């Protein structure tokens, strides 16, 4: 069988090729899917304790290799090394959550238990694995977005065809190596290597579920391809996540928290703060504290312990950011800091703050996915709410106020899968992670995100 083309892995900080990996050819994807199909039943009938044992050993191996894994992650997608370690440490916490909760989440249930006399009908529910699932992943948090799928999928008895992003392939191959060394059979977890075309080839296989994390544009393509097949499909897509800073908020604390929420990982988080609305009474003080915080962020070599802002992971995004800034300034926004790409080598964009923005501007409507933020002044809570909900996306939204009752009034009216009070850019394994509207369908994390990899079977058992 022919191998696929070589896939070059390029360091976004230097533009140097750091590795070349053989990608799959379409026919290899088909044979991988067949192997996963053949291997899945034996994995599903192994006791849960054995499957959990493999994932426990995997967790231990990730912990043991954490510094090396973090360095690989930084070199292939540019995330500052401390943030890479943060991701891996939090990934361990997510695995712990799944290991703690899986038994309870998929325990068989008896929901009606008559005494068992002739004619009595016992009713029960089991949670059966879906079968073979495709896990197509983004690059920005490869351990999180990959693991949110493959950890619960494997624990619940599925085989996984895992396509890491072409911008996080080395991390994907590390995860594969460690899973296999931990005892997950080679054909139960199979990497599928390549770019979008190989993702499309994976979708063409007879899988039982597609779990995708990535952009809205690709998600829409996947929905079109997969929809008519009536299989489980989950799409975790982008956002244009808003926050409202009320007039009673702690101005400096809110500014520092939101600057971090907007710029962490160079703004390349699905739940990055993408738009900020500030009450007119504190607008100027907030902007001053925000810009001061942003100017304090250290941009530089992502391998350096002191770096807060690294490069942009994908070169084409630089043009998107430039265009958003030009569009905003052209329509009357004021650029307070940043606004330009930096000379190479590497793909660098200055942390950028725009004020005087409004909803005619792309920066307030389209996902930036970079270190660019628009701050808009509002009159009152109603105007803030209307603007926050004026979007096709709905991943997260938040409110900063010292008044709990005010937050309790505002948060339920936000059209978003996650809402935040005095915090932002936060994901918890204990809570469902989901989007509304263009931010996707389905969910991961929480016990619902374990059951998402199962099919409830209804048992009607009549006693003779
Ligand atoms: P992307 O859509 O470009 O790629 C995602 C994955 O899909 C990659 O593995 C890619 O190779 C694959 N792919 C591309 N075309 C395909 C096709 N036609 N068929 C099948 N697979 C295909 O997205 P990205 O740049 O990797 O990720 C950034 C986006 O992901 C942002 O919009 C971000 O907000 C979003 N994201 C969302 C979440 C969430 O939980 N909601 C988490 C992380 C990232």
C-alpha cells in the first residue's frame, strides 16, 4: 500500500522545519478503519477496570514525560512553555475526573423493579459503546480537545480513529505512543495522520460517531457530509465570546483578568475573550488598566520561561488579524496598542487593543483567534445584553460585577453554553462543555460527556 505524502512540521516561532512525518494515504485510512472495527468488540467486553487500568497507566506516563511533551507542544504550535505545561497538568486532572466518574456514569440502571411475579416487567437501561468513533481535532489545545474525546471514548469501550491537527501532529503521535505503551491495543486507538483531505477520508469511513473540534467552516462541511448518515455527531466550534464589565466591577481586577482571557495562548482559545463591553461610567478607567496590563505582557521565544505571548500557530491567520484591524480602523475605531505583525522569522502579531468599536466591524462579529480585542462602551445592562447576544456564536459569555443579584439577572439571558461571573476563559472537567448556534452541537466533559460515547439501550424484561 502506498504511503501518503510527507507532512512537514514547522516551528511557528522560527519557521524552521522541525520534523517530517509520513501522512496517511486515503486507502490506509480505510484499512485503519477496518482494523478498528475488528478490534472494538474485544475491547468493549474487557472489564471496565482493565480499560481504566490502561488509562491510569497512560496518565502516569504523561505525568512522567510532561516536560518533554510540553517542549514538543511548544515547538510545533508556539504555545509558551509555561502554558504548555499548564495544559498538560490540567489534562491530568481531566483524566482523573473521567477515571473517577466513568463507573457511575455508565452503570446499568434498573428504573422499574417489580417483585418478579409472572407477567411483571422489569425495566432497565445500559450504556453501550457507540463502536468506532472518529476524533478529528484542533491544534490549539491538542491534549484537551483530543483527550476530551478519546479518554471517555476508550473508557466506555469504543475504538478511536484519532486525527490530530496537522499543526499538532507530533503531540498526537506522543499521545498514541503513550496509550499503546499503557496497554490500549494498537487497533483500538489508531492515529490518522494528515491535513484536511485526510480528515475528509476519515469521514468517508463507516464509523459510528464523529467528534470534531475545529472551525465553524470545517464543522459545517462535516455536518453536510455526516448528517444524512444518522450517526452520532458532535461539533465543538469557534466563538466570539463576549464579556460585560458593569459599573460596579472591580476595575483593575476585571481588566487584568480579561486581558489574560483575551491574550492567553495568543488569543487562540475557543473560549478566549473576543469582545468586551464596558459600562460608560468606568469605561476609561477600565481601558487604561487593560492597556497597561497588555503592554506588560512579554512577547518572545516561547521556550523562554518568562514569555507570555508566543507566535501565532498558523501563518494565514496573520492576514485575518491585519484585515480585522484595518476594517475596524477604517470604520472609526481607535487603535490603542499593537495592530501589526512583527517582522519574521516566525509568525508574530502584536497584542492589539481597539476601542470605539461597534458591530459593523468584523472584529466584533468574526472570530479573531489571535491577540486582538475590541472594547465597546455601553450605556446600561440592557444595551450590553443586546450586544452580547448579537452574534451567531454562543460558546461562553460573562459578566463582571460585585453584585451577585445583578449577575444572576444577566447570566440566564446570555445565549451561551457556559456563563461566567467574574471569571473568563475557563473550562472545568466537571461541567458540560458545549456551544449554542454556530459554536456547535453536542458536548464533552462532565458525566454527560462520558455518556456521549454511549448509546442507551432500553431493556423491557417480562417475567414468565
Ligand atoms: P480547522 O477547522 O481548520 O481544523 C480542525 C481539524 O479538522 C483539523 O484536524 C483539520 O485537519 C481537520 N479538517 C480540515 N478540513 C477537513 C475536512 N474537510 N474534513 C475533515 N476534517 C477536516 O480548525 P483549527 O484551525 O484546527 O482550530 C481552530 C478552531 O477550532 C477555532 O475556530 C476554535 O475556536 C475552534 N476550537 C473549538 C473548541 C471548542 O471546544 N468549541 C476547542 C478548540 C478549538
